[in-house]
C-alpha cells in the first residue's frame, strides 16, 4: 500500500467552483506539505504544517486554504477555482532525521484542470 | 532570477551514455543538495542527497556539489531506458526545500 495517498487523482472543474484535494499518510510523519507543479517551474510550496496545530503559508498561498484534520490528513482547498490554478498538485510528508536532513516523501499527485 | 536554475531539456541520449545534469543556485545558505527523480504520472522520489560540498556515489549515480561556484551536478553512468524521467534538483537550509524546474531525460535503446 502507498504511504502517501491523494484523492482524487484527476479532477476537471469550472471557474468559480470550490474544490478540495485530500492527502493521507501512513508514515507517521508530523510534517506535511502541499506543492503545485507547473511545466518548467518545478515544485512550488503552497502551504505546510509541522504538526496538527501548525499551519504556515508557503511561496504561493493566495487563492488556497488548508486544513490539518489529524496527523495523517492534510487537505487543500481552492475556494473559487480559476484557470491559472490548473496544475499538478502534490502532497508530501517528512520527519526530520537525526542529521537534520529533511527527506520529503511525495504522493502520486492530483491533476487539476479548471475550465 | 529564480533561486535555483535548471535546464529543462529535454535531453536525449543513447543507452549506455554518460549523462550530466546540472543546477545553479544563488542562496549561499543552502547546505543540503538533493536530486529527485520523477517518472511520468508519479510523484518525485529522492535519488540522492549531499550535505555541503563534495561528491557522493551510489551505483551508477554520482552527485557533486561545488559551493564555491554554487553549482551541483548529477552524473549517470551507463544510462538505461529505465532512467528516462524528469530529474529535479532541490536544496535546503534544513527544513524547506527549493526546487529547480526539472530536466527531462530520455534514454533511447
């Protein structure tokens, strides 16, 4: 079974609709992240959470919100979707190791298209 | 200017070739340097990481970091069609990652 799962895997929606992307993990990690990937731009951080009561904005948080329902669940919402939010969205988890290195484990991604 | 620059490719090579993938960066505070591999329709997976300057070898893969030039490289020896993927460099000061745009590599049989 996958350690980091995302639902849905694909979604097509219309401008103005509210969308929620969900992420679950069985790795037992405290830290969770949401990224979007656009061609040539790599992965850009939207929001991150270091524990259930901690939510932080990333590089491109405008137009997005998140909810950390439990250690294992982190949801991303687009309150009113717009076409330039069409992208691949990835959830990731991490737990800081003894060396201080932050390896992040990624889910399979959600392909979102906003018409 | 982006903090981490990476040539998007695509880079097409014959099977067995030596591949060189590179990134440059501007933030001298970066201490951890990573290479992620991403297959089509999959999430990125960590391939290798290096702390500070130097080389690290893992099988056919070698990662190099030159902090004085703010330049990192990934070399793939005896490339295989299964190496065809997008390679993303990433860097951090410890917690948050900054990614390059990714280089798409195609290894042809």
